[in-house]
C-alpha cells in the first residue's frame, strides 16, 4: 500500500542534523519536556497512521502477551507527558490535539490511541536472558524493516542484516539498554538519503532497501529516544520520523 502523496517536513531540526552528522554519534540526554515533539507534518503524519491501521492493523501494531502491562504503562507515561504540554488539552476522557482534533482515550487499545495522538512510533523491548527482545510496537513508519519479521526477536537478531551492527556495537547497545534509568531518557539521530518519500517502507531481510545515492531526492532522519518505564522496567525505543526534499 503506497502513500497517496509525499508527507514532508520543511527541515530537519538543527540539533538533530548535527547529532546525525557527528563523527562519533552518541546518545545524549533528553531535555525535560522534549521527549515527544510536534512539527509541521503533525496532522498529515497522524492521518497516514490512521490510514495504515485501517488498511492492515497487524502490519503496524503488534503486542505479545508478555508486553501487555508494559504497553499499558507506556500509555500512562505518554499521557502524563502530554498533560505537561501547552499544545495538548485534556477534556474528561479525551485529549484535544495541537491541530484541534479531539481523541477519546481508549484504555483497551493503548497503542491505537497513541497513534492518534503523537507522531512518534514506539517499540517496547523487554529483557529475556542476556538480551532485550522486541515484544510490542506501534510502527507505522518503518525505515526498511518489517515488524512481523522482527517481533519476538532479540536485538542482535533484529539488526540482521545490518552490516555495521557487529559484535562490538551489539554489546554497546545492550549495555545502553541495560543502563538506561527511569526518568533519564537519551536520544540519537540518523540521516539517510532516500529515493522514495514513503513513510511506510517495510523492507524484509531478503529484500533490503536499495541504498540511497548522492542524487537521491529525499533525506529521512529519525530522532530515536530510549527510556525505561519505571514500573515494568521495559525499555521504550521511540522514533520521530522527518522526511524532507533535498535542496538542490
């Protein structure tokens, strides 16, 4: 299912572009109130999420049984974050979005409700043995991977076939997931060239995305945030996706 028309932001935020361009990219602390963000593609990105969920919910939302409590906690944590923002309003059992839309809070469908409130996608990972395993996700905007192929798999297996994800990087990522503390989220960013502006790009391991070239017309950047839920101890990997047309 292809996106009807490009959904583009006007720019990649300066700090995000700088973080992606750093010679040695590293996780940085998230400033208070800056975990979730709203930009100029807010309404069309949320409309695209609604379209994808209506088309095939199982392609973009998955919850394994062991993740039910963590998903419920994520829902509560996001709502608490939104309650501190001036661009969201709370009205009984509903939230008024920055674009004026009123969203009823459905505790029986936490990830579906979050898809109607924030631009971020969310992946929940829980420690099983020596590694964190992907146990739930709201992933409407996958950047060249497929939720159905990765759900239930540990970090090292999730990153197959990423050539740069070697044993040393895998150990560092696992240490970071082990060490992240509640209330102290961290973030990083990437910036890649794309030939297609589609936000939903679910490439499989056997058919990976063609790598962008210097002539590719679009730049796609993910602001990736890692935080630990204080109750369940699950780790949340959230992704805010920015897609822009490159300047000639």
